[in-house]
């Protein structure tokens, strides 16, 4: 295994465990990416799930479906006495409320106000308000609960638990599910929660209701489509990129969060009369859309779609790294973007350490640096800049 650092001239210095060092040029190979990604799309066997509710699920018959490419396989109630084969790494990331909630503890990894606002859509076009109103999409500081009057992308309610809005088939969430509103905000993680009817929740282990057999997607087909769209943009094939994004957006409107009083009505049609907690609106980009008029606008549209589609799945930070935007986007998130700043909503962020180019690389663990020096204590790995 090797460690390394990015040089100021754009090259990468790799330091290996035998102390040999070499420098390689770091380049984006979008043409090569097109070949690989198109092969996955063309030759399968993968495809989008028929509706978004089937992507993150604890229902055994639906797991590892046609959208799953690479996923952590979780298992509950399989004879392991402590539930350790279940979704152990997510056990703190479900609602904190009592027996009425899916978890009963511990309310970590909450969606931010910025993220929830990002799911707003233009009431006429159904396109992301982050694109149609770049200076004003993030002005709302209030709880986006069931009384919210604006239109939203249906994926919001498969991604974030909201006050008064059904939470899969657990019925409506209420504010008592949230651990500490003043500290973490109004919203709860949702994708990693098992359906109440799924039988996927562990019956053993510490905080067993926090353990379930929902698999964690590391790479899924929608991700591949959007990676391919990104590559198409970078090589100048803008219509191809828009068509790929539109596949993802078209799927988003097939089924939306339903009343959730049972498994049968957990997901319903977007125009179902039972929906009283949201005004769902999402549409593909039309022909001639200004958001795919050129490379720059198309690049922003694809990046916007990745945030919407893959929200709370652990992809965002690494996308920002890949795009070279860590030191731009994260400070804007804290200090102000689209008319709102997280540091005024979650006061602990007012003293957040500044994000710099240092954060494009992880620190090398001290123990690895020490081990690399061998018994003689000679030259070894050099810590990455800033750490």
C-alpha cells in the first residue's frame, strides 16, 4: 500500500512502504471513463430500479436488485448473538425517539437545512431551484415540515425524515424523534432505515433496534449513469449528458412517499390524493434547456443531480475532492450560499475550523510513518502538507 502527496505542479509523489518514491502525472481520463462506463450501461446486467423506494430497502426480496453494483452486505437475525453482522456502522444514525420511531437511538448523521433546501424545485418547471434561483434557493431557515408550501423533489422524502411527513411505513415522523433540534436541526436520516414491515431489524445486540440488514450501496447504477453524464460533459457531448440525467430524474417521479400506514401504501403515485404533506414536483430537462446550453452549465446540472440522487450516501465529499471544490463549496456551505448560511442555523459551526487545500488529502497515521522508518529510525514516509 502506498501513501503520497499532491505537488504544486499537479504531479503526485507516491511514497511506498519500501521508501522508494516516484512521481506520476495526475490527469483526468474522461475518454477512458467513457469506455468503461458505457460498457457497464450497454452490457448490463444493471438498470435503474423501477422506483426510488426500492433502492435503499430492508425487504429481503428487493435487496441486491438490478441497481446494485457494489454494496456492503448486512445481515440481521442470523444467529450471531450481538447483531454484529448487521448494519453495524449505521447504528447511531437512526432517529433518537422512543418506541414509535424506527431506531430509539441515537439521531446522528442528520440532513442539514442546506441539503433539505437543495431539494426545492421550481413550481412551474419542476427543475432544481438551486439552478433556477441560484441566489435564493437557500434562504429558508424554518422547519421544512408537513406544512411547507413550496414544491419539492420527491427524493427529499426518501432521503430525510421531516416532521409530520410519513417515514417509510412507520407513519408520520414527529419532532420527538429528533435528538437535539438546536444542535443538529429538524431532520433525520432515512435511507439507512429499514421498513417496519421488512423484518430486517435485529432482535439482539446493544440498541438492537438500531441494527438492521439494509445493505449499504457503495456503487449503484444511478451513480454510474451520472458519472457517465459527467464524462460526456467533459468531452463535449452535452445532449448525451442531458439524456442520462433525465433517466435519473424520470425515475424520481415514478413513486413518492405515501401515507406509510402499511407496506401497501408506503410508496404511491406522485398525484395520489392521499398526499397532504408535500407538493411533489420533478421533471426532466426539456429540449433546449439553458441548463444544458454549454459545457459550464451542463457541468453544474450534472453535479446538482449527483447531490440530489446520492444525498446521505457518503459520496458528496469525495465528489467535491474530485472536482477540486472542497476549499470552495464547504466554506460557502458554512458561511453562506444561495441566501443562507449553516453557521447561523447551527451555532457551533460559527467556530468551525477553516477548510483549506490541506483537506484534499488525508493525514498519514503517525504509526504508519513510524513503521516506515524501520528499526534504524531512518527516512520514511513524509506527512502530507498541512497535517
